[in-house]
DNA sequence: GTTCCGCATGAATCGATAG
DNA sequence: ACTATCGATTCATGCGGAA
C-alpha cells in the first residue's frame, strides 16, 4: 500500500518539514503570474522569480541527487508582448545550480477558442525539466508508444497502454484489447507531448490532464518512489501517482482545493 | 513579374545597401550556434547574441514599421543542458526596442531518429516573432484551416444552451455561443505549426520545409510585398516568396549555397 | 459489454469605456 | 496619463448517460 500525504498551507513552510534527499520527482504546475485572480491569488509577473526561487531552494534540498523537477508553465501576454518571467526563471534557476536539462512541449490539442487582431490561440505550454546532476533516473522504456499512431493520437495510445497494464495486474479478462497491441513495434517518444486538457468537472480551474503526470512519473520514477506536487490544485498529480503505485506528497495553499484533491485521490484509489 | 535579388556576402554588409523601411517580412533560420561546423561557420554559443544583435539592428532599419521579423531557431545541448543563448537573444532584442509578440512552435512531425541515455529526440523548434509596433500587418483569413471533424456531429443537434450565449461557470468571464459555428468550414489556426521536415536532395544541410515560410508569408504580407531572408541557405524562403507572388531579397555568405538557392528559385519560377 | 451521441468545460486577450 | 472594469471574440475534447 502506497503512502499518500496531503498538507494545507504555504508550500515553503510545509516543505521545511520534509526530509532531505527523499523525493524522486517533483512535478507541478505553479500558479501562473496574474492568472485566474478571482480563484487563485497568483504572484504578479514582475516578481515571479523572486517569489519562486525560495521554493525551488527547498525543493532542491528534498530532491534526491538523481531526481527530476518538472515545471509546467506558460507566460501570459502583457500589452501585446509575451512576458519574459519564464525566461528569467530558467536563468535564475541555473544560477542556483539547477541544470536546465530539457524543455518539453505540451501541445494542448483543445486550447481555448478566441480571436484577436494580432495573435492566434495559444495552444502550447512549457514543461521545464531541471536536474541536479547530469546523470539522473530515466526509465525510457516505460513510455514507449506504438510506432503507428505516432504523430497523432498519442494520448489515446498512452491511456490504452495504461489500461492494458492495470488490467493485467488485476487479472481481469481484457484479452481482446491486449491482442490489439501484440506484435506492434514500440518506439521512444519525442519531447513534444500531445494531450488534450481535461474538461470534466474537477472543481478546480487549472486543467492539467492526468496523462501529463502519468508520462513523467513513468519516465522519472520506479514503483514505490516518492512524488511531490507542491501546488497540487485538483490533485491530478496525486491521482497519477497512486495509479502507478508511487508514494505521494501533495501541498496546496487553499483548504478547499486540498479537500477536493484528497477526495479525488481517495475515490480513484478505491476504483483501482 | 516579381523582383528577385540574390546576394553573396556577409549580410551585415549587404543589408547596408538595402533602403530603410522597405521590407514587409524578414523570415530566416540563422546559423545555429556551433552547429554543422563543417558546412557553415556559425558563431559560437557564448557569443551568439553579440554576433546577432548588429544584424538585428540593420534589419530593424530596413523593416517597415508594420513589418514582422520571424526567427526560426532552437538551442543546442551543451554538456547535458539546453544552452540559454536563445533566451538571452529574446531579452537582448527587447532591450533594443523589439517587441517579442509571440513564440510560435514548429512541431517537426518527422524529426531525426536517435537515442540518448538522458533525453529523447528533439521534435520542435521555436519561431520567434518580433515586431516594431503593437499594430502590424496580419492577414489572419489567409491561413485559415478546415474545421475539425468534431463539428459535423456536434453541430447537427443544438441544445438550448448551444443556441444562446453560455457563460463559463468557472468565473473566467468566458462565454460562447455554439450556434455561431453552424455552417463554418474554415477556422483560425493556433500558434502550434505541424510541418514535416523535407528530406529531399537539397544540397544544403539546414532545411526548413517550404510550408513554414509559406505560412508566415501569407500571414504577414500581401501580394507584391517584399520578403527578406538574410541567411537564405537553400533558398526555401525565396521559393515560397515567388510562389506566392511576393518580391524577394536573399543573402548568403557562401557562394556555393547562394548559387544553389538561385538555381532552385529559378527552376521553381519556371514551373509556376 | 460496446458504441453512440449530447454537452459542459477550459491558466485568454483586446479595445472601449469609465473612474 | 494611467488604471479598473466590461463586453466581444471563438474550438475541440473527454465524459457520462443512453441505446
């Protein structure tokens, strides 16, 4: 049985109670600057780095040397220009000894509609990968995808392989589904991830599809490893973690969202 | 008949001979830092900004105030980390009064195969959009794409809420009227561009597919406008420009590549 | 058990107007 | 002049209930 812990409060404070070098993967979507002010008091764009850096320092302390830190983020438009706080964040993290190993691209297949005179809809977000060492844990084989539907429909393939894996454990009779994949060649994915945002009722505004943490948890952790999300929001990272048999620590400032996250994780656990 | 000019030499020098405020669109893929050393003497990563900035200044002079500057670029990996010269370039350009209007993502559908212990294949590149004014020329209708398959089924039977304006419940002040989409065939694209790289025999190593400049030329210029590529390489921008009835100026340092570009453009022109 | 179909939902941005 | 608020704009998906 995996360990699940949920905390309410400022993650900077809560993190001080976490033991050093115990986390295998931190994956989070921090509040975007100035975004969703009505629901979430996000930091303002001009002081974003200043606000984030102390948190990153605590994360550095609790992360194992072979661990990985994934930040899902996107800059907003301010008076016709993309703001530069994400670029500044990358540079500031590097000054604090973080290695900017990779920038994954999350292509949001169902992005917001809208029309403006000088731009089109924003259909992608960054997933910044930071590490503490050049060598880190990476299970490349765990995220291979069928060679056929490679460019399109990655999400569907992933979720199907998920099902296949879960069902084989519980011994249920999904033999037909499994046979679909027998003999299909598996290849490694690229650094572009095609996922649709989930639009079911999560009672939380930030839509972060489960497939996203599932991908990174499979890739950067083993079974029973420890995953942390310091801004858990609707608890999607937690759901992905328990589904994959990982231990999990989730933190959120908002008591209401924390309760929702716990409820969703509990419910998901029961269904497994 | 459109005007086509090709120059061999250092673009910084050649550009000095171009009249001020005459170019409608600059689109180029500058030599990547340290990349392809055998073919192209690109600048080294640590001095990339220093090398590029004077060229950007000349481009600023020749660009019309309503014009657009598109840079196709991607940072390379240096000792396990993504280098930060592209981030620095964006910040340096902004200090020189360029507006960083948008970052388009080019998803390379058929990227190079390969496997490394700590990363997957790189399947995307940045297309940085810079402007001199908040208002610039943008022909959004010229690049519309067919509406998704969802529309056919979704719009057949409209519910009550579909027929009126329906505001989002999440408090994002976002609403929509689904009935507006009835009968619509074309919709606006997003800022994610899906193009396969061309692997035909072009005798030049750095190839972006024709579809890339075609998209931006349609979007940011009218017929008979003037397009510039200061690092034309195989001349793909030129081919796209003549095909779309735009005037074109191409520059390349290498006499051999310039000859190839001229030959390809000429051949393409004959086929039109 | 499986497919089909209806439908709510989502990290938005700009320009005009008002204070 | 500078800031706050408000209205206008427009897609694609996964989920859940029904067949």
